[in-house]
């Protein structure tokens, strides 16, 4: 994989100012990750371990204090809307615009000529099964449908890379399961490179090719798990012993870190 | 980082220490610059002292007012008017608001009337006050009370009628009596909004009195400003304006303090 | 609380009934009170309303309406520019908002003589005083509106390559429209107050001046007719603005 990585995270370290603005907090330290084209990668770790920060460094939304990220061989120096699309925890849809208009505005942001916006937007709505809801407003849709709309928007941007920051966090259990299945199917067709930040062990195992487990703050990579299972993944994978073994290993790896993170919080409180 | 992302972060990030310092400097700088310009344009009477008196002149008169107590006779009249009008506004507004908010039906029937009337500039009733009560303190008291009545009334209605029904259900489920419900639940829950109404009612009442004195009066602190304005004594007028502004701001600060302290409980 | 018994009429019926009672009280009190100070509703409606045929009154109405419109438009423009300037960045917000609030806190009635000193006793000082009342509610509402924008919407737009102008045009502007309309409702009332105050003070034309003169000449029927008309106008403007406000905040 060396040399042909689409995303290369090279010795990234990041510190930020604490809330009082007086001390520096080290969020990420010594992060090296290579992600191949078409690969699906999860970042998992206790709250505050810097996994979202790393996602934002990759997306060019945050400049790392040290080290750098290369996408397609060129260093990331700011947002890269042609290469990278985001899906956030909340749908981040404009509440006053219809779903279709939301996607069209996004295409305008990305610099797509006006004439082709409508067609692209409709294609991506159809891809996620929301073609009947183009004229609906976000508040008329359920949480799951809003995230689906956010997915349609991300797909319409036609980027090689999709960064997902806990996209299922605000959804209920049933919706998340169905959404993950759909996601797996869709992404197998689209051939995108995906980085997913999640808290959910099952989601990480179900969707990823590789899982990066982070230590509690400062975030360092503790372990990497490989998931050898072809895409698209089907529901029966979730009940297989392979799935359960991976999930349990992930649980063991995380447990210590979560306890450590809680311990640090307690110290902070005392 | 690119320009676009720093623009977005400007909305979300805290100011760094150095930015905070700069912000304070700019604030002080603006004030100093204004004073400097004031001084520069008046020092050689580039702007006639009739339009803009010298700052040191204003300062001198202002201290004179404080030290000699020469504003006291006028301030006494205004404060007397306010001492009657303010409490009348707050008590009457609070009482009417409370009666309206006793039932949800009453709120739905009468809140629209109060909020509509609140949109009327009450100042147009001032000629009626003057016609009926003359240009003495009586017309100011009536006007001040009327002006302060509506914000107080509206805040009281809103305070009581927007109490979270969950609290009321909780009180009922624990078998609270009617008086317990009022003193323990309704009043504390409505207090922040009502206290805002008290502050607004009192401030508007005070300003309405000053306004009444400005428009038609023979005494009072508002009248004194007009008296100097008509006498072309701009320096004195400025000093008195500064004085009244300080009184009003002090009053507002004191009431806000009360509002914040009580509202937090 | 306690459920309302079913047989109560709709709230608006009671509301109308109470308003009618108040009008009736006006009529009766007007008939029995001093005719120098009071005037029954019937007389206000008959002889009082005739003032709207008088050229002088129409002229005053026209003057005030014109001043009001100019003052309001200027208030919106200046308030919008002020509000947007303050909300430009965290830095401008923390630096200039206190200055703006300090100015807003000044009891404006005290500086009315200054306005007359600088702008004369013609329409200019009335417009200026109206604007000094109207621009702050607009500015404060705009600032509150911009502050309410979800940071995630901006972050998301930046990630998609939006320029500063695009963020302003596609996110900031639509987002603050409801607050702008709230500000415009408050500003319309405030501008009217400022203009009337100036007219009552400088005594040179306009409705405010006319009310003062009717009062001083003890013409209660004319005075009450004028006040009633003005009140109705104020309520009408307020309700129209409220309607617009609701219309433009449907997505909230």
C-alpha cells in the first residue's frame, strides 16, 4: 500500500488552548495513518481522544500544530471541497430550504455550474431513496431521513473521500441499523474512500476494513484491527462469530482507555 | 489556514488573550478618540461653543451640579413624581396581569389586548394628561404610571402563563395546596420574567416623566435641560444631559442587578 | 391547571365584549364628565371625525407619515449595517457590542433638545430622532440573529468550499430574516415614538404637534379622535409587522 495511499497522515500532533485559554492541551500525538483508495476506515476511542480532531485535520478544517496530511500526494492546507465531503453528527441542512435546494446550494458552494446542479442533485436523491422528498423541508423529515439527505448531499459533491463524524449518533437504534446496511451497499457501489468517527463498536466492525483504536487523551493509536469481509456487508455478518470476536476484541481494547479517560476526568473534577 | 475557514471559526472560537487585550484597547481607544475629537474641534472654537461646548466646560458645570447640589430642587420634583408613578405602574400592572393570568382562558382572551395596546406610543396620551391635570407634577405622574403599566402587565402575564406545566403537575401530584402552588411554584418560576417587567416598567415610567417634563412643564430635571436649551446655554444643557443620563444608567444598573440576582434563584 | 368548563365562549368573543364595555364606559363617562375635558364616544365619532376633512389635519397626517417612512427606512438601513458590522467576527462582536448597548441604554429623551439644536426644528430633527429610536432594535435583533446561527451550518459550508460572500448570502442572510422582521416590528413602534416625541417637543407641524394644540385649546372631541386614529394606526402597523414576522419565520 505504501506510496499509493490516497490519504497519508504523517506524524500529526495537535494541541489546543484550554477553555480558560491558559494551558495547552495535547489532543493528538504521533499519528501516522495511510489510507488506500476505496478503503473504509474507522476511528474509535473514548470521548475527547481527538478522533474528531483528526478527522478535521484530514478535511483541512483544522491546521495541525505539527506534521501534515497529504491527499493524493498534495499537502492539505485548508478545506478541499473537490476531494472531501463531510457528513456530520447532525444533518446540517439549511432549515429554510427544501432538500433539493439544500443540495443545489452545496453544489454552488463547491463551484458546480448552475446548469448541472439540478440534475446532479436529483440523481443523488434517487440514490439514497429520497427522490419523493426533494420538495420537503428538513423539519418535515425524521432524523433518519435527514441523515439520508445529508448523505445524498455528500454523494452529490462527487468527491473521492467521505469523512463521517459520528453520523449515526443522533439516530435511534433501529434507524442506525438500517442506515448502516444501506450505507454499506451504497458505498460498495460508489467506491469511495471513507473515514468514519464513531462510538459504536458494532458500526465500526460492520462498516470498516480497518479500525484504528485510540488511547484516551492525548490520542495515540493503540491498535489497528483488520476486518476481512467483502462489501457490501449483509445483516447476517452481524450475527457471525467473526463479527462477535472482532467486537469483543475491540471492547477489551477500549475498556481500559475509557476507564483511563474517566479517571482523568475525576482527577480534573477534584 | 485559508481565509474561509478562519471566517467560520471566528463565529465559534473564543478570543485569545492577545485578542482580548486588543479588544479592550479598541474600546478604550474609541472613547479616548471621541473625547480627543471633541476637545480638538472645540479648543479653538472651530465648532462654535453654541453648538458644542468645550469638554472641560461641561465637566466643570457637571461637578458644580454635584458639589453645590444645584440640581437638587429639580431632581426632587422628578423623583417625587417617579416615587408615585413607578410604584403605581408596577403594582397596577402586576395586579391586572396577575388577574388576567389566573386562568388560561383569561390569558387567551386578554393578552392580545394588552400586547396590542403596548404597541401604541403612549406619548400621544400626554396631551390628555396635560389637558386634564395641568402642566404640574400631576400630569407627569399620570403619564409615568400609564407608560410603565403595560410592560409590567405584559411581563406578569407572560411570566405566569409560561410556567412549565410539568412543575404544576409535579406540585399537584405531591398534593400541594393552592397557596403552596402559588408561593412555591408559580411565583419563583415566573419571577425572572416579572422582574424584567419591574425593571422595564420603572425605567419607562422614569423616562416618560422626563419626557413629560421636556415637552410641557415648569419644573423637574427634564424641564431644566429644555430651559437651558431655550436659553442657549449649551454648556449647562450638556452638563444636565450627562447628569440625567448618569441617573438613568445608575437606576437601570441597580435594577438589572436586582433582576439578575433574584432571577438566578 | 384546571380545565376550562366547556360552555365558555371563544376567547375572542369575551375580548370583543370587554372592548365594547370599555367603549360604553367611555360613552357614559364622557356624557357625565366635564365637557371641557371629556367627550363621549358618539361625539368623537361624529364631530371629532370631521377633523379628517380639514386640510390642516390632512397636511399634518401627510407630514408625519412621510417623516415616519423616511425614518423607518433609514433605521432599517443603518441598523442593518451596524448589526452586520458588529457581527462580522468574534472580535468585532466583543469589542463593539458593549459600545452599542451603552449608546442604546442612553435615555434618548434627554438628548432631544440636542437634536433640535443640530438638526433645526424642521423635519430633519424629527427624522433623526425617529432614526435614533428605530436603529437600535434593528441592530440588536440582527446581532442576536447572527449569533443564533448554528456553527455547524457554517462549518459544513466551509467544508464544501463556500466563500465568505456565499456564507453571507446563503446562510447568514436567510437565517437572520426572522430576527430582522422582529427588529422591524419593534423599530416601527420605536420610530413612531421618536417622531411623535419630536413633534410634541418642537411644536412645528405634524400629528404630534396637532394633538398638543387640541389639548391646549380644550377640544377633547378632536383630541380623542386624533388619538384614536393614531392608536389604530399604531396597532395596525404592529399587527402587519407581526404577520410578516410570522410569515418569514415559518421554517423556525
